[in-house]
């Protein structure tokens, strides 16, 4: 799951681990989101998300 914070311009990437724990990585505007095994080959620069909302 991805959670975007528009004012902070960061995205949390959340993964449920095999042991039931939640792994959260914070991605800033310089990062690129990856679809991993859910959307193979999908890539999205985080900055592109926030460009839409900066107008």
C-alpha cells in the first residue's frame, strides 16, 4: 500500500511481512515507486504525484 502525504510531499510504502509485522519505508520526492510483484515493471517518480497537486 502507498500512502501519500500531500503537504509533506512524501509517500509511505507499506508491506505486510510474512511474520505479520508491518514494514513502512518513507519515500521523498527524489525516490521512485516500484510496482514490485504487484505491478511488475511499473515505476513512478514520487515527484510526479505531487506535481499534479501543486497547481
